[in-house]
C-alpha cells in the first residue's frame, strides 16, 4: 500500500544532499549542495510522519501543503507533487533554496521534536520543482480574458513579481517598474549565487515576460515619472520596493575609505557573476581579494558578505556580532557553512571606531555582554568594560540591516502616508495605502523580512487589488 511508504523516520535517517567540500566551493559561486537523486528524495520524503496537525505547514508563511507533496514524492508521483507545491507558491524552487527552514517548516517538524531529525523539506521542495523544469512540466503563464484594466507594479522583487503573475493570470495588463537593469530585486542582486544561482531566478522572469508581463527596467520612480504620473496611466498601483537604506554605525572613522555598505558589496559581486563591468570592483574598492575583511552584523546579509569575501580570495574574514551565537538573527546553517569555509566569528563584540589614515586599517572593538531582556524578550547587549581589542582590517562591511527609503519624498507624493518607522501605512484588510487605488506589499510594509513573506504578501495583495479593480470597473460601467 502507498501508506506503507510513509512513516519511515525510524528506519531511515535524516540525510541532506551532499555538500561540496569547503575548499572546492570557496573557489566559485555555484550552489554548495548538489540536488538529490530520485531514490534519495523519495526516501527522505517518506520519513514524513503525516501528522494530523502539520506544524510544518502552520509555520510556513505560504501554508504550503507540505505533508501532501511529501507523500506524493514518496509514492513516485512527482508531477502531482510539483502541481501541489506550485499551487501555493510562485517560486517553490527558490524558497527551497533560501528559506531558513531551520526557523520555519523544518524547525517545527514533529519528528524533529522526537529526536529523529526533521524531514529535509527544503531540499525536497527544491528537487521537485527543479525536476519539473527539467521535464517541461512548468507550464507557460496563461493570461486570463482581458479585463481592459492596467496595473503598475513598482519593484520587481519577490512581492512585486508574485503579484504581477497573479494579476496577469486574472487578465489585467501588468507593467513592472524597477530601478535596476535586471528584474528580481534582492533575488538577483542581493543574494549570492552560492545560495541561489541566477539562472534559477532568470527563468522565472522569462516566464513572466513570455506571459505578457511588461518590464520597464532602469526606471526610477520619482525621476523617470512621479507616482502621480503612474497613477494616471494605470487603474491601480502596487508599491513593492522593499527596503534598501542601509543602517549606519555611528562610530568614528565611519566614512573612511574601505568602510562600505553590504548591499553595495553584494550587488557588485553579483554583477560580476553576470559578466558586467563594475568599476568599483575592478579598481579594488569592492573586491575583497587579498584583504583582511571585517563584517559587522549577525543576520543573513552578514552571512552572505562573509562567504562572498571568502570566494573573492580574502586574506582573512572575521564577523563581529554584539550578541552570542544563540541570539543571532541569521540562520545557524549559514553560520555553520561560513565556519566550514574559514570565517572566524567574534561573538559579543562591537566596533568602537575604525582607525584610518585615509583608508581603514584597523577596527577598535569593545567586548560586549548580555544584560537584561528587552521588550522583545532578547537579552540586550551592553559593553563589557574588561574587554577591548583591535582587529586588522583592509575592508569593513556594514551589514546591520535595512530601513525604508523616504518614499513620499522620493516619489514626489507627499500624501503617501508612512508609519513612524518609515514603512508604508496600509489598511491591513485591503492592503491599500492612504492613496486610493495605490496598494503596498512586502518589506516596504512589514520592514526587512524573508523572501517567503514577500511571496505571501504578493499573493495576498493581488486578491485585494482584483476585488478593487472589479468594483472600479462596475462603478465606471454604471456611470457610463
């Protein structure tokens, strides 16, 4: 019986796809793990306990039907597994690669709690959809019957691309505006290839283009057109810009040469991977080769920076983080990967100043300790007066997170309301901003977050926009 293939978590041990050796993977920007072979994927999927309340699905922002497509994979019904996986996500193979499964689905797997090791959900998800692309099961995007209505999407990241797909399927004309010369947002320029190879992103974008989504790249709203001008052109607007303004470190020497922002560094590296000419990389400013590199921060962006520096041939790579390992926000798997590749983590440490003649040469570091919990329940870092030391540095990368840009000013739209954090204020039922017909979704609403939440928000906002557009069309018909 098919059911006998499941519940194999006692007999079959947890096994992830083999990772390439640290020495090999440090020489290139290819993904570090190979894909499962079919028997391995089937066997790992069969470890699922098919529990009555699937905590994996509950803790997935998309509420993917995880136990169901694991069962189908175990039974060898891979095309059906793909179709079910694709039903709730526009980018399952991307989520399979970059979601922090250890904090979401796998971290809440029932058999993980029982001590048998979680089902390797992310790796199976990646396997299912990669196979679907290879076998030609991924169907073209088919636009619905034309509604005669037009939608403008500002931002070609996960939220914008997801909404664009759903709105196009509903029959709307969809135009996507993005300031970069390639679509994808942080999927393209922020996340390194060793986590997400760029052809995986580009094939998704090509599918949208072939389905009639129109991209306007190198288009900066506020410069090439105001928000009001786009509102006049389209029946509805979605703002899905993400958050790109780097948080600063207020210490002496912050403006010295060699002290750079994480996103500038990652964008330059990803552009080189595409074969672009990047002056600031080619002249050495954004190239870590032969340098002592210090990265400040403990999130996933910091992990991307330290591992990129290793691949660029840095002489040494250190990561300073003001809390300890257990309290860092980044993925523990990423920390482990970085350590394997030679990155040194200096826990409970924060920069006091950057020493420089003109170019940075050293970081003065203050030791930290964890004090009383803050409002979020995390213990607040405080200076440990007994610990001070210096770290040599030819390049310092600031990776302390991102804040929203000042969109009302940037877009020439002072009536666009923002919260005290600078994120766009929306009605959380309709996802509409203070401007009629202008919606917002993704990080520009919730703050810097995960790609999977961007996809979820794009899915949700497309439903709200469809309702509003339908009501608008009815109103116009009555008025005529």
